[in-house]
């Protein structure tokens, strides 16, 4: 499952540089996450780095779009291959 940012976001800019996949970007009103680039940090870290740093805890897991650990690993590999 990718993560998403709720409208409680205060646009503090802290999460964006922490994402190893460059999945976080400034949207029209708040920061947003590209679902196809978010691996829950699988392949890079044990925990979602954006959640660790968000001061208002407004980054949540999108449970409506479940992905298995294997799918997240495949997504990670695809992202890495596209950067190579
Ligand atoms: Fe980026 Fe990891 Fe947060 Fe997903 S969980 S947006 S990959 S920092
Ligand atoms: Fe918004 Fe949290 Fe990211 Fe700050 S760290 S920009 S409050 S989502």
C-alpha cells in the first residue's frame, strides 16, 4: 500500500526530502504522494521515512489499495531500474 497525506498537512516541507523514491511533491494545496512511486520505503528502510518525520502525523497508509510485500518489492525494483 502506498501512503497518502491528509488535509491536516501544514506544508512544513519536512517529508519531501526524506523520500528515497521522490514520491512526495507539493500539490495545489498540500503535499501529495505519487502512489506509483511509494513503496512504503520497502527496499530502502524498515519504516516509512515520511511518517517518521511528519510533525502532525497526517501521513497514512492507503488501506483501500492493498499491496503485498512482494508487490512493493517489485515496485521498488521497477523504480530503481527506471533511474538506472
Ligand atoms: Fe516516500 Fe517512503 Fe513515504 Fe512512500 S513511505 S512516500 S516511499 S518516504
Ligand atoms: Fe505535510 Fe507532514 Fe509532509 Fe509536513 S511532514 S509537509 S505536515 S505531510
